[in-house]
C-alpha cells in the first residue's frame, strides 16, 4: 500500500469512492460562499483605495467642485478627493454583497446604485487585480477541503 494511503488508513477502493462522490463544482461554490464577505471587501477596496470600476478603469467623471469642498471637511474615506470613491456616509459600501452560485455576482441593495452606475459606469464587480487576490485566497482553502473530502 502506498505510504500516503497507509498514513491515512485508507484503501484504494475507499479513495476511489471518495473521489467519485466528490462534486468539485459544489466544493468550489462552498468555498466561494465562505469568502462572500472577502469578495465584497475586494470590491469596496478597489473603489475606496483606487477609485476603480470593475474593469480596473478609473471612475469618472471626477467629483464636482462642491462635492470636493464638502468632502474636505470629512475624515477617512469620506474625505478622499483624489479619486471617486462613491463613499460619503458609507451606506453604499456597506450594502455591497456577493451572491454565489455557479458565478459570482456583486450587488447592492442601495437605492442609488442605478443612478451611480449611469453616472460612473459598472463599479460592482472585481477588477483583474482583485480576481488575482481572490484566487490566492480561494485556492489554499479549496485544496485543503478537497484533500479532506477524498481522504476521509
């Protein structure tokens, strides 16, 4: 018997059954569901820190003179005027969530989303850079769960 099977106290038939019974798509969805808040945070971060739409481009148009003036009196992300953050009270950012099925959909229940999308373009979604961060977070968790399932 191969060493790893011996260490796992498993025979080849059991390993084969475990592999056959494993639905990789269900496992991937399970892992993505465990990362829903992380995914939403990636979207928030790309807007707040870099002022980026979901395709990685800069959100434009820039803030109006009046908006910049009003934001200068605020602290934190509310006070950023170097780029568009879509952050004033924080309600929009708080309302962003990830919906996981066979795809990842970022959405918001904020009433201003449609109006803001018309003005600034699609901002709900992950930039290529954020997708790389998600992959780096996802893969170790996925492989750990994969091996847990087939070696049980």
